[in-house]
C-alpha cells in the first residue's frame, strides 16, 4: 500500500507563483523517477517535469525557465515551483512516482490531482 498526497494548488493571477508538493508514504523499497503531469479540460494529460532519484531533470518546453522540479529523498517528497504563471497553465496537476514496491515489483503510481487556476 502506497499513497501520494498532493498539496499547494489554488487560484493565482497571471504572473504569480505557486508551489506544489507531493509526499509519498506506505510500503515501498525505493522511489525512482518522480514527475508532475497536468490535464486541462478536454485535453490529454501531458508531462510537465520529471526528476530522477539522482536529481536529473527534464521539462516540457512550455514551462522551461518558469517551473522548477525538486525532491527531498529523506522526506520522499517532490516539489514543483511554478513562477510567472500563465492562463494556459490552468489544469489539474498530478504527481507521479515510479516505485520499487518489493524486490520483484516495480510500477507507477498517481496522486489524486490538485487544481491550479491562473486567471485575472
């Protein structure tokens, strides 16, 4: 049993900032890649940013230079700092983590999602 609990979403004006967090808990051996995805209304879910267990990162072109992904391995938590937010960033943001559940079982797990709305 594992759990990903997200927080930090909300309503912000264009140009503002938000910081999302996602904390993992439960039974697992290790967490490999963690990432943030988002899904706007009637759109497909898209990758926003990912970070490996050793700290390597990758970003979607649309957020590069504005968003920063980071993680605290001691806390099993991944963060997404979002600066200079734009209306097109409005979406439900989902945390994803690739777990090693036990010696022979590995797979992805999703958080419940948190709403980010950028509007005047």
